[in-house]
């Protein structure tokens, strides 16, 4: 019996990798970045401190559900909080400069 598209998608999602955890930050040499969609507040937390606060096995989706913005009071359970490994750290670890991240494409002036 042929499978349907819905069944194919379900099997694909079932075999997908588990969501990243706060403890994964240590392995990747990255900080935790948490932000508020309501007020725009953004916080970078060093990996050891993030593990101390939230636990090494806490996934980002779990973290977003329990987080609360200390500036405006927005709650993650309402979908107003986001969390991820620091994008800045990812690029730094791969040798990309801040100038490249800002879209600087000008060639250096000849001397």
C-alpha cells in the first residue's frame, strides 16, 4: 500500500534530530542568546551560567516556555520569547569577522 504525503512527513519528523539543549552550548563554545519579541531586549549568557540557571538538559523549546522578560514582563508561554545559541559566536568560531556580518563589501583602499 503506498504511503501518503502526511505519512511521509510524519516519519521524517519522527526521525529528526532532537532539539538542542543548553548543555550543547559548552560543546559548541557558544553563549545562550535570549530575546523578547515585545520590547526587543536581548541577553547573552555565558554557557556555564546558562547551565547553572536552566540545567544542561533543558531544550531551547522548554526554555522559551518558562522564560520571562525582566524588562516588560513578556512570557515565553505566550510566544514572546526566543532562545538560541549565539549567532555571533557561531560566526566568530568559523572565522567570520564583524565587518563581514555587517555586510561590509568594500575593498580596502590601495596605499
